[in-house]
C-alpha cells in the first residue's frame, strides 16, 4: 500500500474499479473529483503542486484500503469547506448528500477557533477529531490518509513546522493507526516523524541497516531456504518471505532496552503465511522441533488477539550453524491482510454490504477498545487536555490484556491494578470494589496485573467507596478521573452536611443564651465571618461544625461586630462609671471598678486564668466578658474595653487551658508528655495527637486544668524540656 509515487486521478480510479463496480458509485467519485478540481483551481501547496494533487493522493490511499465510495468522495472533498470560500457544509450536503457532508465536516480543521496556546489548540483540534471518530470510523480513515500525504511532502515546510507536525503525528496519528491495526500506515508515519524529529539518529540507524543489508539478506535467504525445504516435505501450503524492521521500531527498542544496534534480536525476521489456523500451529510445531526456541519469546496472538484484532504466532529461534537469532511470525492470509491494513482490511467495502452505520456497529462489537473510546467521548471531562491524556494513556498506550472469569478481554495500560480493571468494567463496579482475585487467589488492590491474568472483582453494596489512596494506586486516567469525581461529589455532600450541622449548632446556642436569631441572618453575620477570617458563610458554618471556632467565640464576636450605634457612649457610661469608686468582686474572681448590677464572666475564647493580664469587654446583652489582654478577639477594640483585675483573696480553684505541643514523632512521646503533666500536679482533661507521615512530626492538643498563670508557666516550661518537643503554645479560639 505504500505507493510513495504520486498517482494521477485515472490511476486512482483504476484502484477504485478493482472492487467498486456499480456505475452510480464510480459516477459519484468522478463528480467529487470534478467538484474538488473546480473549487481548488488556482490553489497550490508549498511544493508548488496544484492543490488537487493532495486530494487525489488521499483518495488513492483510501482506495488501497478498499474504502467505500462515500468515503473516497469525502476524501476528495475533505479540504473544500476549509480552503474554498464559496463552499460550505450545506453546499456539500446539497451536492453529495448528508452522509458525505458529515464526513467532510468531521475532518475539517478548526483553525478559525482561537485558543490560549498551541497545546490547547492541538488538544481541542484532536478532541473534535476523536469525537468524530467515535461517531464514525470512516473519519479517521480520511484523516490518516490526509496526514500520510502531508508527512510524505513535509520537506517543503519550514523546520519548526516540520518538527511540530512530526511530534503531533508521532503522539497522536501513529498510535491511532496502531490501535486500528493499520501497520503499514503506522510504520510509515513513525519513520517519517523520526526522520524530522531526530534526523541524526535516523540517518545513523539508516546507515547501520544499509551496511548490513546484503549480509542480512543472505542470512535471511539461507534460513528461508532451510524452512522451505522442511515445510515442502510436510506438503503444507505456505508462502514465506523476510521482512525488514522499520527504523523507528529499531530505535525504540534500542532506547527502551538500552541495547546497541547489534543486540536487537529481531533484525532478522521471517514471516510465514498459510491457509488455515490449524496449519499455523502445525508449522510452529515443526519449527520448534527443528530449531531451538528462546524461552519467554513465544506469543500466541491467535488464541488471544491484540485489541486491534491483530492475530499471529510469534516465536524467536536460534539458527544452529552460526547462532543467528530469527523472529518468526506465522499467520493465515486473512490475518496477514488485517495485520497490515487493520480494520480497514477487516471491514473493506463490498458491493451490497450494509450501510456505514452497520459497519460502525460491527467495528464496535469487535473492537473492545473502540467501545471504551466511544464511552470516553461521552463521559470524560470537557477539558480538552485532560481528555487527550485519558486517550493517550488508556487507549494508545494500553497493552496489558486481562480476562474476566467469563473470558471477556479487558485492555489496560501497563502496571494497571485490579482497581483499574474494575473501573474499566463499569464505574459502579469500581466504586463498590472491596477486593480482588487474580488467577483464583485473593490479592491486594495494588497488585500489578499482567497479560493473561484472570481477574475477579469482589464488590459490596455497603462499601464506603473509593479513598484518596486509590488515586495513587491506579494507572489508568479513566479510573483516576472516576475516583476524583466520586470524591469531589462526596466531599460536596459532606460539606452540605457540615454546613447544616454548623448552622444548627449556632442556632441552638443562640436559643440557649436567649439571643435574637435575627442576628443569624447572612447580612448580620457578614462582619463576624470577616473578623474570624472565613471567606464565605458556608466556610464559616463548616468551621463551627468542625470546632475550628468555638460557639462562645462566635457569640462574643456577634456582639462585637454589631453596628456602632447599638451601644452609644452614653450607654457605655451608664454601665461603666469611671468616677464611681465602688468595688465589685464578681463570682469569677475579677474586680471591676464602677460597675453595678451587671454580669461578669470569663471569655471562652482565650480562657484567662489568675495571673494573666486581663481586660474587660462590654458586650451587648452579655455583660462584661473578661479576656486576656493579648486575646486577638479584642485586639482592635477601644471604646468597649474597661480595666479589670484579679481579686487578691481568690479561692483556690482549677481553670481549663488549651495547649498545643509541636514535636518530632518518636516512640513513647505521648507517654512522656502525660507523665510531665502529672508530675506538675496538673489535671489532664483531654488529649488528641496526630502524626504527619510526610514530615514525621507530631501535633498534640491538650486540655489541662491548672491553678493560675504561674502553675501554667511551670507546666509549659517542663513540657518544652521533653525530648523531641519543639514548641508548646497556649491557644486562643
């Protein structure tokens, strides 16, 4: 099929007429050619050739693949909408019908759309191509034929454009051709891309191959002669020939296996084509009986075809006389055609065959990965770059073939796990996975799967669903996206619950303290939210539910943030009279001068204790709240602060204080901390400790009961002396 010489339309038509006989079909193709020639008149390619030459080469490649008349017509017309001002998709539909118009529209480049960068442009362009491909396989036939001729004439482009187009071809178009089994097109696209991307390495390998070509041909011909003599004695029909390795595939093996050119095992390659599957295995048996096979190099792609329908027996043998190593491929004639032309050969156009839609369904039924491909087009993210990553990883690079217990083949990327397998079966199977069996044995969910493994997924409807750890385990982008989507949705649901919980907690506290619930309206709470450094009302309620902020601190702040005119200067003076020297001794042990008949209490946010520097804060409806002087909740207050002090004749009692201890993690750390608390005669009311596995540091939160500030200072000083403790902080809520 690799006709590198450019053909005329008459020569193209001769290739068409080999398999298309109906006069109306031939007339359609001629009409498409005449239309394209007329509308491309006066247009030239970079090579200086009339543009219609490109259209003819595309149509000829499609004819060599035995595509249908509509596909060939669309190939002739594929650039008319983009490059001819007087032609639209509607024009094509009116002249040639809706089906051809759809094919032309699907392969029309989207150059008029502006994107942020080149990568974004390419991703979106490819996304449109792939979605069109998922809708109709013929689109990709045309696009591959178009790209093949563009690569054959790439020498006329500037160097920067040569590299950009070659890179795109190697990363997108060659893998598609491979997945469709179009080996001839795939190999030529790879070699041409390699030539422009790595010209020095390309020429080195080309020279090495040419140097050894005569020696290699002689070795191959001698081996062929030996095999022919053997097969002739068994009266098996066959044809046998040597095949050359493509430059890019040699280079890939040298890089991947870190080997020199001389070490590539299958430079000597022989193919044997016979008439039946039975004869394939029979020939294999005779070859293994005659020559020593290399262990681990036998692959049976007949019993287990590749995802692109490729079938063949592969074995590597050692020629006894001089030790040369040969790769032998054995297949039927039909397998050979599919191996070279892929699905194009498998579903080549036949007169009176079904419609494009029935061919499409036939392809989808036979190509498991194509169903996945269609599924990705329907389900995956709207982000074009992410969509491309999914296809690149899960479709183009997939080469691990596992089976379900019923024998269905599941294709996965390298190093995939049972979780990847589960999500490829169905999203819900993935979400409910609780275990897996591989080849009958229960295995961990991070077990690497290999080709031929039979995988059984164990599910449970009451399973908690995927965890964050699964994202690190899976290898397929499809599974990773499904897990992230689930966790994001679950997180949103959890947040809704927390928001509702936080709002209920605050509302109940307001009722308990007989505070007007109108203060809970979003407008009223706006200042409170801002003062507590929350960005939104939802974040605020989540903080309340998670106890990142105490309910009392919120209540206190609600009073603090009320509009200034709610308590004016005159009212403050009524509560606090500086000229009144009455001394009131409150129940909490704090003395307030000039205050009569008003409640005095300790603020929960900073939990002041005797010996702390303190200030009084006049709150609306809650009397005077006593704060530590360094409490951030009153740091910016001026008018409502009044002087207060601890009474000298305080009854001895215990005060709760919250501490946070930052330390390096070690064994018995918590035990040592608790011991110090006991030795200092403090009471441990609550302890909560956590370890950061990444930094190996520990954070320990304590609630301790102490007599006064001196007692607390002694405790904190001793805690700081504990081995591996870095800091001890008294917290403010």
